[in-house]
C-alpha cells in the first residue's frame, strides 16, 4: 500500500536526465509523480477495502502512518546533512 505508489513516484521523477535546460521539466515531473502517487494510493485503498478482505484497520493504518513518518524523518535528515 505504501511501497508501490512510492516506487512509481520515484521511477517517474528519476526517468529524465537533468540538464540546465530541463529545470522546468523536473518540477513538472515532480508534480506528475505526486499525482500518480495520489491516484495509485487512492486506488489501492479502494481495492483493499472494497474487496472484502478482513483487515485489522487500526494496525493497518498505524503501520501505514509509521511508514510515512519514517520517510519524512529520513528525508529531513538527509536534506540537512547533504
């Protein structure tokens, strides 16, 4: 639920070789990747909860939120060090 949209976002953003002329395209790719991530996440949530699979909702959302928080912590840590 978390990994697939993030992988699609990463592939979308990293598919273009960055040059001085492609600065605006990189920003467009980030917005496009964010849209793909949002649509994929929404679709996977709908598929999971609409399919009738028994899921412990509290543990599912706790794990999902934990994955998001870890991503943010790693991103902020790396941005401040590099």
